[in-house]
């Protein structure tokens, strides 16, 4: 079976709607056809300063949310990045193959750096894409389900795999991005020109929000002062974003929704979408609580995941280190 790898940061205590529609939905679906490795990428998370106690809690929350969404630890390898030291061992080698200018062109670095005080822009935030390449290349990954915002990082991973292979001999599989066509980029509800993101707490539907609060966020989403419900991302970004979200959550196409809401106002659309979300979140959150209430079981899942991941990752690092010319440990 072809291999899938993807990761999600435990940045906050909750996933957001964009994570689900852009990536996690595909994580779940690909379990049926692929050998999947899914990772809570806590090492990536400290590229922006984090409180230790919060990070620990958020990492457990992230694992519980993945299980509650349907990641099945019997079929997929679910683990925490810092439990598998091979990620940092390989990332060093890849950092040394990454050009400074190449890394400086990453738009996510530029965006995130612009949001930080200067003294908080860490070298780790800058080298993050090399660590992400290591995450992927360690597992001989064929396919990486991610949202549109990761396309550039994935392109770098592909380049690094090819660069390593041509310099040291064929070692890494060159991975393909798997990005949805319809829901690749979900926008912030208060600023529908910005990406919805865990680390920007404005118009974000958080999966651990009280379902009533989530519905309220949809009701107060920024739209425009026309009244027709029509998909037109250029002129009507707010309404278009709501239609894409609605379509993603229900499987009804955008044109079907346009037809169904012809003659209705934004209020109707928002009320119905709010109900769709709250019907999704209520049972999801009760499953999350069940996983969080049984920390021993959660630990067991993560321990087994880390063991399975290490078995693959250690072999890759051994080969890569040998090709680079490091002496075998004596
Ligand atoms: P952070 O602000 O900490 O970067 P994030 O919400 O961007 O948080 P990540 O952990 O960086 O979350 O990304 C997890 C996955 O979710 C990635 O595959 C990413 O492409 C996807 N993703 C994140 N935001 C969106 C979005 N607004 N629309 C579609 N996909 C998204
Ligand atoms: Mg992100």
C-alpha cells in the first residue's frame, strides 16, 4: 500500500475548521487505501514561544481530537513528533542542503515573522520547512494530505529529496501533495481575505468551542451589503467562504446550495450553517472527552504509534547518515 504522512501542530487546545476541511478530512479518508502515519508535530509548535504546561495539554488534546475525528490507531500510526528523535536527526542534514535564500522565500515564514516581535522570530521558525521535509521523507511518503498553505513547503520537501538523491544516491521517495480542490483554503470569518488559523484568534471556528458559540461565530461572519447568495470569491469573499464551508460539511455542491438559497437572505444561510456545525461538534466533543478521560489508553496509543514510527524512521536515518558519510557508530 502506498504511504501517507501528515502532521498537525498542537498550537492551541483546539483544531479549527480549516484544518478539518483542508487536511484532516483527507487524513481520515486515506486510511482506507494507504498505510498512514499521522503526527502531532510538537517540535514545530515551539517555533513560536509556548508555555510548557499548555503545550503538554494541547498535545494530548490534539491526539484526542484526531482519534475523535476517526483516526483509527489499529490501521494508522498515530504518534507525537518529539517521541521519535529521528525527526531532528534528519532535519539537520536537510537544513545543510537548504539554501538560505531558498528558506527566506517561504511565505509562511514571512507572514508569521511579521506577526512576532523581532526578538521572538526564532531561527527555528526559519528552518521549520527543513524539519517538515524530514517528517515526510523519513517515512518513504508517497502522498501528503495538506491544505493549500502548505504547498510551498511541500515543494521544498520534494526539492530536498531530489537534491539529496542526486548528490548521495537514491534514498528518498519524492512525495506528492494531496490538496483538496474545493476546500483547500478556508478563510477567517472576520477577515475573509486571511487564512483561518489556530494562531489568529479572530474569526476562527474552533472545534472545541461550545457548539452554540460556534454557531454564533457563523452568524456574525463578515459578509457584504448585497443580499444575493452567490459564489464569487473576488467580490463576495465572505459569502463565498460560507458556501465553501457549508458544501464541505454537508457534501452538497456550491451550485446546489446557491439554488436552494435563491431568494433567501444571509441570515438564513448563516443560521442553517450554524446548525450544521453544531450538530457536527456536539458528538465530536463528547468523543474527545472520552479519550481525555482515559489518559492511560491515550498513552498506550501514542506509545505504540511511536514504536511503529521509530522502526521505520531509524532505518531511514541509518541509510541517510551512511550516504552522507558519517562514520557508523562504533
Ligand atoms: P498555525 O496557525 O499554528 O500554523 P494552523 O491552523 O495553520 O495553525 P497547522 O497545524 O499549521 O494549523 O496545519 C494543519 C493542517 O491544516 C495543514 O495541512 C494545513 O495546510 C491545514 N490548514 C490550516 N489552515 C487551513 C485553512 N485555513 N484552510 C485549509 N487548510 C488549512
Ligand atoms: Mg499553519
